[in-house]
C-alpha cells in the first residue's frame, strides 16, 4: 500500500510485477492461494483467487485495437497517466519474459513472444473494473 507522505510515488520505477498484485506498489490485490517456493519469484504469489476489495483492473486499449487488463490497487489506479503507459507495458513484458523462462519455454519462443509484445503499446485507458460478487462477472468500477 502506498504510504501517506511516505516514500512511494505513483508511477515508475515499478517493482518487479507480481502475479495478482498492484503493478505500481506491489500490494496483493487478489487472494493468494499459493506462493513461489524458490527461484527469482520466491515468496510472491504463484496462484491467486478472488479479487480483494483493494484491487481493481485497468483496461488499456492497445495499439493493435486489442485490450489488456493490468491489476492495480485502488490507491494507485487513479494515478495512472499516459506518461506511464509505456513503462507499465514494459513491466508487463518483463514479467511475461520471466514467466516464459520459468515455464521452460525455448529461447526462440521467448524471443518471438517479446517481439510481438514490443510491437504493441497502450494508447488509451478504457475503464477500470472490479469483479462483482458473482464469480466470473465483472462490473465497472465507479470509485474514481
Ligand atoms: Zn498500488
């Protein structure tokens, strides 16, 4: 959670993106079911469940017309600005690259995935949303 009058400043640099956590401050925003037991992600969420009350997703429209959802906490999400978009996407790609490596994907597969990702960039923020009480249902977040 960002500290009031503390060290955290919304925006880059971001910590290594953690599964189910706010990209900006690293606060868990989903219930953690399992954590990584070793490796570079040791102690960080490996499998997550339901979104927590502090969590939200920001949906970005990408340069190819697709959409990408990125998890933030409700304190950091309102602070996302267009100036942060590229760094946010690069943080997502860094985490994707690490995930592919940990999954044992070949160097060629990883290179191809990164080349696809690097052609894209977020162009606009579409909406924020939260999971509703019903599993699988999403609702628009009106909290700012
Ligand atoms: Zn945050």
